[in-house]
C-alpha cells in the first residue's frame, strides 16, 4: 500500500499481504546478513552498533514473514544467538514484569498492558504494517493465572560440560536394564550435556554456601567448622536451611569486611545426588566405609530419572 517496498519470504507473501502486490526482486536471505536497520525504539545508549541482520536456524517459513526480531533477555534461542553474534543483552523489564524507567513511553506498565500502547505509537509514526491477534499457547501461573515471562536471570552453574567425557565413559561401564536406556534416553542426554544451573530462587531450601562482601570478594564454605570459624557470631542452635542461615555474617579473610550469604538455594536434585556421601558424612568421617561401598552395586529409579 502507498507504494511501500517490503522484504519478506516469498512463500509467505499470500499469508501476509491480502491485497494486490508486485514482486520487484527475489534474492537469498543471506544477502541481508550484516545489513543495518533503524530500531523501532532506541531507549538505550550502546557503545557498539548492534542493529544489523544476523542469520539463525530457528527462523521458520511456516508463519510470520521469514524475518524475526530477537529479544535475548527473554528467550533461550535468542540469548544463545546474541552470545554467538556478540550482541548485547538489554533488559528493560523489571522483576515484577513492569517496564523500566528508561523506556519512558511505557515506564511502569506491566508488559501485557504495554502491548496496546506500543501499537498506538507505531501507528502514530506510520511504521506498523499490520496489527492482528493470533491464538497461541502461553504460560500462566498455576496458582493465580498471571501471565508469566521468560526472563534472563543470573544463576550459579556447575561446569559439568568439562567432565562430559568422564560421564560418557562411566555410563559405558554401567549395566542398564532395559539396556536401550544406556545409549538411548540417558546416553543421548549425556551427549548433549550443558552446564548445570545449580541455584534456585526459593524462600526455603539448602543454602548455596557462598558469602560475598561489597568489594566483590567471595568465599565458598566447605564445612560447618569452617562456617563457625569465619562467622562473626554463631548461635548454639541454628537451622542451616534458608532463611535462617542468612542471619550468619562472616568476616572476609582478605579485607575484613562483613560478608553476607547470596540469597539463592541449591537445586534439590543436588541434594539427591549427594546421598551416597551425605549418608555417611563423607569426607569428614567414615572414609573407609564410604570407599568400601561406593559406587553402589544396584540402583533402582523411575524412568523419568534417566533424563537428569
């Protein structure tokens, strides 16, 4: 309309444009790679130019236009692509799901409330091609039915990827029943192993034993004795779970500043995996008993446990 020139996938033309059109030129999508574009909104000052076209294998010809925008702070595929291409992770939504002050036109609005306001501004600026509603599945809180967000959060990880070869070798030495699990369901999971996101944001749980101070110094506590040694004050009785453990403050061995525990707890599956050691209080005692009984001769698990 109005002699506009549009770029989109040829196979999706009739899905997108419902009025007469003329094809002026066809070319491979790779021709667009590296081309610069003007962002719809520019609320953040960036040191490097990041508004250029990149390629990705998750772009589909089943719907849309063949060209998609990415939001690295709100999706795994987008995040991985941003890291691969050296793009910044921009977060303009706070932890309550509201737009931050930097996005002045929509500041304070819940993201779903902001949708129609964004559309209004795009229409006013004459840069919206089409507005339509699409029926699709969307995650909601099972308790209160609030729309949920995929949201990039900082987490603590265990670098399990560096022992991938050891894990595969150990798996090859195990007799599985049924045997197809060995190189099938479980073996495939090990082959595609990624680092383990260990931390969880919960009110109660096994605490991540890391304390830090305002200077950025961190310390990982390895035992109750070590915790007592570094604590400013340690009560006679203490529940070691969060939130009670958070009352314990340490003195930094490097700068003597006060240290507070990070707020995260540990994935409960780490507790489960610690069973062979924890049941014997290893490595603090029962050294010989542990090595005489580890690893176990037989473990019985439900099928769902074979996916990590």
